[in-house]
C-alpha cells in the first residue's frame, strides 16, 4: 500500500508557488492577498487557521483574518464578511469551517463574490461548477486529485463512492472524480456505509463524513484507493479506521498528514490563480 503523503507533496510544491507569488508581487507592487473569515473559540483563537498562516508566509502570500468572536450573531458575522470582502487588493476570500451554527452557512456563502470565491462556496459558483466541466473544484477536492495524480494512480474506469451527508461539497467531490473517468455511484450516508456493498466493492472510496472511524479500511476491496477527508475531527482522528494497516489497498490518503496539508497548498495555489487572473 502506498501512503499518499500530503505534507511531503505540499513541501515539494512550495518553491513553485513561492516563485509565482514573487512574480505577482513584482508585477503588481504588492503580495497576493487572501482573506479568511473564521470563528474564534473561547481562547480567542480561530481553529485551523494557524497552519494556513504559516504556509502563506512561506509562500509569500499575505493573509487578512477576520475573527468573529465567540457568541457573535449571524448579523455580526455578515458584517465581518462585508468588511473583509471590501478589503482593497483582496484576491480571494475563504471561510474557515466549522460554523458556530451550521444554519449560517447559506447566508455567509451567498456573500462571497465570484471574483473572490477561491473555494467554490457561493451558490452561483456551485451551480457554475456543475454546468462547466472546466471549472475549478473546491480546494479540498483539488488536494485529493493532486495526491492521486502525483502517485500516478489512474482513475479512469475505477468504480467510486463518496461517503458523506448530502451537500454541495460532497456532490462536487463526486463530480470531480467522475470527470476524471471514475464510475461514481450516488452518495452513501455515513450511517449506512458499513453495510453498503458500494463502499465494500469500490475502487475509489472517499470518506468526508466528519465522523471518526466511520469506515473501516479493512472492509474495503483489494486494490482500492481510500481518501480520508475527515481532517476537522477532534484529536486529528480520520474518518477511516485502520488506515495505515490495511495492506490490501493500493493507496491511502490518511489523516493526519494527507488531505489537510495538501488542502492548504491547493488553497494557496488557488489564491495565486485568482490573482493572476485579476492582474
């Protein structure tokens, strides 16, 4: 089994991203700028943002973080988003999950302009993704594809499945792999995954459930490629149990060290793409 190492791949990609950021800074007289809307915890810290800040600094991308304080309302959050998207010179806007209240998602994401929507979050950009085969997917999806491509794994003709609750993100994950030639089935709900033959027999299994250990790698088919997207789980536990001991698999994207660092790399690359488009 090949372990698809996101930390190592992100490190290999860094010099190329840094060179692009330097070229943009030289041409425009300012560094590329990413805005992050995040939600502070009781300590005042925004979870999951520190690694992005370190990576962005290494790459030469400036970051403006709008930290919504604990106890803030949706109205407070929308006001913070409005201020952030009005930042002069902003090249991309990223919303850091999770939301304090999942019901806030639609209102916040609708505020992201297409010109700044680096993670395909606004409803209009989600619709455009499904309508346009050339459109860029969410950065986590790009991260998974980069890892698969780097390992030389062909998706064409493999059966595939995404284990996740119904959401635009999960459907875009499914669509992206279908566009690469995988024969993707409908989404499988996490609660049904253990008993679903599509999961047991698939050649590509993507688990984005946010439920630690919801899929056991030992149940997957010989030669399968397993991609764990459960990187927001407490204690850095993945959605796939026994991830590093299932030797019968072709490849595994583990948590930690797999999709998380590569998602950051893909986010930085997406900011550069938007900055290059904007001039």
